[in-house]
């Protein structure tokens, strides 16, 4: 017999450790932010200022599957993401990899003056090659990546407004 599912609002024992959280505000409306954030592309590493390679495996209006591969000092880091899209304002990703697994929830909220706030909450656990990383380090690195994405998103939004 399988163990009972965790009750809502309670941590899942299969996903121990903290819940991570990052928020970023975009100077762009929600519709644009959703479309931009969920337009997964092979050149996303450039926007994040990282060295991974991304391959899009499948794309439908409601789901995107992709893999990231990156060489590091301790060998290859591989991760596959299955992303479920819930327009107009959220998406969910399940990721498995050789260095960590993750469950991620992305939510967009409209703000005044045409701005949008992204709230990202997730849980992670080390994979077979993974090491424990502090909550502070994980959130700092994720925030840094999303600030790079924010800058690119806002550049693209301004360029679209000029056209």
C-alpha cells in the first residue's frame, strides 16, 4: 500500500528541506510578461548569462518539454523540464536531473503602471550527482538569473513599443 498523499499546506516528505522563493517586478504588462517568460528557446542561456545548452523536445499550446546540459568542474549537469502552461498568469515545471530535481510554481500578478510581478516558489532535492546547497545560495543565484531575464524582457518590451 502506498503512503497517503500529504495534506494541502503541509510539506511533502518526498521533498524535504525549505521552500525557495524569488520575486521580480517587470516593467511590462502581464500579457507580454507571460508570453515572453513561457517562450522557451534554445538561446535562453545567453539571456541568463550562463553556459548551458538547451534543446526543446516538445511544444504544444499547454506544455513545453526541454533539456538543459552544462559542463562543470564535477562533470555534466543535465536536467529535463516538463512545463505546464496555465494562461494568462501562471505555469508549473517539474524537473529531473543528475544534480537536482525540482518542482517549480510561477505566478504573475499585474501591478499599477503596467508592471507585473513574478513570484517563483519551488522545492528542490539533490539528484545522484547533487550536493547540498544553502537556501541563501540557491535563492541568490536564481534571483540573479531572473534579474538578467527581467532586463532582457524589458528591452524586448521597449523595442516592441517603438515599432
